C-alpha cells in the first residue's frame, strides 16, 4: 500500500502557493513594472518600486507560463472521489462554503486592505471612505489573487453538471491514462498538443495579456480554454489509479523526472533568449509578425507542458514521507493564498523609502509575507468554522 499517495500532491499544491506569494512579491521590482496613478488597477502591480531587476523579469515569466495551469490541474484531481462520497447536492454546498463565500466576503475585505497603499500612492489621501468608493467605482472592484477561487468554483459547478457523463466514461478514460505510464514521449506530445490548441490560437486573436470580467469576476481571456482544459485533465487523471499507474514510482513518466526538469530548463532558456531574436527578425522583415508570434508561443506551450511534468514527477519522486513543517504549510496553504496579498502590498509599500537592491527587497517581502501569512492562517484555523472549510 502506498502510504504517501496524497502527501506528494498536498506538498506540490502548497509549494505552488509559495510560488504564488513569490510571484506577487517580485512584481514590484520587475523592469516592466508601471504604475497608473489615474486608475491603479491598470498598473502592473499595486506597488511599483524604483529598484528593478531583470532577474525578477525572468522569474515572473517562468511562473506565469505554467503555475496556474498546474494549480487548476491539481484542483481537478480528487473531485470525482469527493462527489462520489458526498453526492452532488452536498458537494455543491461544500464548494459554495469553501470557495464562493470566502471569495465574495473575506476576499473583498482583504483586497480593500491590500489595495489601500495603492490608493494612497495614487491620490495622496488616507480617507478610508474615499478609498472604498474609489475601490468599487474607479477601480471597478479589483479582484486580486482571489480570481483563481471564483474561477475554480465555476469549474467545480461545471464538473457537477458533467459528472454523470464523466462517470460513464470513467473506466475507459482511466485505461487511456494508465496507458501513458510507459510512454513518456507520447504523453508529452499529447499534453503539448492540448496545451497548444487550448491556448495559442485564442491568445493570438484576443491578446496574450487580455483580461476581462464584471466586477470581481475577472479572468484572463486568453486562457479561458487553457485553464478549464487543465482542470478537466486533472479530473480525468483523477479518475484513474494515478498513484499506482501513470505517476507510480515505477512508471517511465516518473522515472524520467530528471529529463523533464532538464528539458523544462532548456525550453524556458530557449524561450527567453529566443524572444529577443524573434523580435529582431520580425523588425528586420526576416519573419512575418504572425510567424514570429507562432514560433514564440509554440515554445511557450512547450515550456508550460515541460514545467508541469517536471514539477509533478519531481514531487512524486522525492516526497517520501510527511515532514511536520511542510504538512503545516499544506494545511494552511488555502488561507495563505487568500491572505498573502495584504502582507505583500503593505511590505512593498513600507520598503519604498529604503535604498535596497531590488532582489534584496524581493527577498524581504517574500520571506516576511510567507511567515506572516502562514502565522495568520494558523491562527484563523483555530476557529472551528474556518478550519472546516478553509
């Protein structure tokens, strides 16, 4: 019996949460950072520092390529077992309590606190009433990182509706997933094709960085197919015995973890270096803008696929037994995700006046935000109702 069957997934999920905190901690210090004082929600980050680092540009782009897709994939893994255990009605109520209510209530309150430094920098006011009014009118109810929570809730509802159909094909899809365990190249080509089809054509037509939505229900339009695609791939993999098949320690997919890691690093390096080369070739009319765009985002899709595989197989390979501090991190990961932005923006704001190199500020912000978010989450989870759902 595999006593470690869920620990590695929990630790992978919590590690991605840590990456989210690091991602937001770094945004203030990228070379592309900009602040719009007329409408701060149009800024690249709530706080923008004068100290910048190209290294943090590279870190940001690496994260952005894959980590939310992988988060949605993990979000779908155990849903079939959950709905089979609870039933559709109880499962839906649970998702409302665990996702929708925290998003609307605590999520909005936390974003009001998180964005106050931005309001101050834009308007040079400390008027709380003016901030609240500006938050809901000029800024149009900024959603911040909790956008992931409401989108995940919608995917869960879609899952409930599709569950009878998915259950009907559970055996056949499980066998197909199991068939990949000794065919790593075929698995990579399948995932790359799916990633490309779900992302590249749409991103080309709407713009890779385009967001849209109503009020707090904001989402990245270019990934409106990619994220549900990864979520439902997670559901499908979750319908198989993935711990003993495709991601077992004996499968070639897992045993090749070091190749996935190597190829992920190479793919991202090629993407990063190639971006400037492609731009120069387009400017010199050696490539059409369309061709340059397609080459770049095909590499982008490859980097996403390889990074996801590297993280999944790496954690499956090396998470051998529970570690107390990491288990605590995993237990508190959801609340860390929910509250961290408050600490990130306020720490970045307080660091503005200090003449510290960008990477030093990033490290200070990241470490303090993780510690404070973890502590806040642990304290909040002492409340029984919070512990039950969050």
